[in-house]
């Protein structure tokens, strides 16, 4: 029973590490593909630790001070005088790649343990 508890603790630590690595990777991916005007939007992306305990961790990748325009840039929007601004998708693709990376990283870490 002690060995199973040790394995569960190691697995939880490995999972937390995988989530942290993936969140940092997603942040870098968004920053790399974000549209640039002044550069403030691109630099505003960060990873926030929402909750962490001995068994789980919740991280959020978000734009600290430019969150108001993230969905407008991602999906496009209507112009004031008519017409539309084209979408510049950069968040959804980073999220998909992050999901794939997380699954791969978790599988690698649990096989190695």
C-alpha cells in the first residue's frame, strides 16, 4: 500500500509539472502568433495559478491587461462605419497544440515513472 501511495504522489507531481510546462508553452505559442501593432497585446499574455493542492493544479493562460480585445482579434469584428476586420486566429490553434502536448507529456512522464 505504501508503494502505491508513493507512486500516486509521484504521478501527481509529474502531472502538475506537465501542466505547468504545457501552460508555459501555450503562452509562448500565443505570443509568437499574436498580431502586433504596438506589441503591448503580445507581451500581455501570462500564466496564472488559479488553484493548487496536493492532487491537482488549475492554471489559466490569459491576457493580463488586454483581455478586452482578445476575442475581437481572434474572431474578427464589425467596423464602426461598416465592413469587417478580418479574424487573426492565434489562441485556438495554441490551445489545440497545448492539449496535444499535454497528453503526450503526461504519457511520457507516467511511462518513465
